[in-house]
C-alpha cells in the first residue's frame, strides 16, 4: 500500500519521535476521526494549555516525491486553555478565520519546490499535527486520512482498445458503474479521485484517452466512439449493476463527457461535468495553421471554434504561468452566431440528471459562462431529470476532485505550458468539498445501489 509517508511512524523524520501525545495530563492535541475517508470532516482540538495564551497549531505531511508540505494557524486559548479549530478563528499562519479544514487545504511547499500533479497518488495521507507554545512544541499527534479503502482493488485495463484502470469497492457483489475522464493533462485520470469515488460504492473506470502508449499522443482527434465503447465495456462488466453508467469529467474531460452524453443519451444514468465547456475547442499543441478538433465522430472532425490568436490558448512556449481564460472569452466574443452554433455541444439531447460545477475566477477558461450556457440549453429543452449548476464566486479551475488537498499551488502544466488556474485557495477548497458531496449525492439518487 502506498501512502504519503508509507507508515505513520515515518513522520518521526520531522519530529523527535512517533508518540501521539506528550503526556496524559499536560497539553494535548486531538484529531478525529482517525483512519476514515478523506471526505469525512475532521475536528482538531487542543487542551491542557494556560488560558488566554497565544499558541500555534501546525500540520506537516509528505507528497509522493518526499517533499514536505506545511501549514499553521495562530490561536488564543479560551478560559479553560482550549482551542477548537471548528469554532475558533486563526489570526495568522497559512490561513485566517474559522475553518476546520484550514490546516489541510492551506498546506504549502517551499517556494522553490515543484508540486506534483495530481498532488495525491496514494492510498492514504498521514498528517503530523502539533501545537507550539512559546516557540516550543508541547504536543503532537498523527492523523491518517484514507483515500482508497484497503479492501478495494485496482485492475489495470488494456483490452478492447481501451486503456485505464478499474477501481472496485471493498467486498463482493455488484455496484453502479462510473466512467471517469481526466482533463488536458492526459494519461490516467486522477487515481485519488477514482479511488475515493470507488470507496463510496461505485465501480469506477478511470479512462485514459490520450498521452499513453496505444493512444493518441496529444489531445487531438479523440474518437467519440472510444468513450462510448468504454461506457459499454463498463456496463457489461460482471461487477456492474444495470446497463447505464454514471459519467464524471473534469476540464477537457467535462467537454468530452458532454459530447458523449449528447451522442448517446440512453447510455448514461447521470452526468457530472466539473468546469465544463458548452463548445468544442481545438486540440492542444497545435498552431493556428493546423488547428484541428479535439474530437472526431465516424472519422470526421467534430466542428470546433477556432482560437483567433496565432499561438492558440495553450500553445505558447515554456515560461511563467499564464491565464488562458481571456483567449477563450476573446474567441467567443469575436465569433459569428453561425460559428458558435456550429461549435456548440448539443447538450439539450442529454436526458439524464446533470451536475455542472464552475468557478468564476477560473484562469484556464471561462467555466462559469460555459456552464451557464450549457445549463440554459439543457433546461430549455425541458430535461425532466433535473440539472444543477454549482458556481462558486472567487473559486478557480480546480473545483472538482478530492476534498481537503492543498489548494495553495494553482499552476498546472499542460505539456510545455504552465497555466495559472486562478481563484482564492480557501474558496476553491470549500468548492471542492461541496462538489464532491454533490457528485456523490447525484450518483446515489440516479443510480441503483446494487448488491454489496
């Protein structure tokens, strides 16, 4: 089993030992619940301290590269020498205000370190928590947060022309199936997100659609038939209940998801599109002279909206992080009504319930405007299954995925280009917690539970 640290005692590399508490009667920091899903809210409390003293509560963990992530909050103990991070405000450190999750999303690396993407590729995350008084650490504890249930399975898939991984919940039986699509980073979708969805009782097929051997090298001319074949393959698995599956996509994967659900509506029981597009855009890593569609249908390019810039939205040379949302907005503003109509995804054909999520400070593309147009089209067609848009003011591009991971690093690399995803870290972190809960709620309402 892979963890951020491997085993809990490895946090001793950062401290003098591996004991959870200093003394029973003295200062104590408690974090609970321990050893449960990362999606479950956490309560961190401190007691046994002098009343009215300034204390620093901190957290540390490792990523898979062995880099240390750290966070802290500053508090004043109450009249009985206690601090409760669920109700007490931090006045300094890496976050301020009342936020029981603040120590987790505000973790950061030294400025000269490179954050991995996706950040978490592990079965669980072990966090060392401590409290400092007068510059000295007086108590510490560890907290393990589970991403993949130990009894679950991950099966590599390389058959029927498909590439990806199949995530099975613990136990035996049949469960609803979910097809998971990653974004423009390519390769396999975030394994942490796939594993966490599987732990909620779903067979999750994390489908790679470019960037791996046997698949297109770039996000260009990806067949719609490939995604539809994957949905059929998943529904036919003996572990999967029913003949319809859920569909969850992020970024370009959300664009792909809306294309798939529009092409074969009866195949999908529910659709979740994190920061989606209602338009088809060109494939990445191409110049204006050779712009081609991201997708094909029956071997022909799906019509798309061209970028007016000679370099395209994400094809600039390597350099500092850039925001590309303006390029997308400019392309929409300068396009004729006919061009927009040709490039529009016919989302009104979707018959299943749909959840759209977006952040209005998205630096990658204008996901709020794109999601609003998609919502209007679906609702205008009278979709009786229900459509919901969760739009978060001040949040950036990374509003979908695993809750309580750090949101302090917002630059994402697409090939040779580094894009600033935008948004306030605290707001984006709150959005992720909301979107995960809403995703699970939609899937549970729309899909049979099967026999566990």
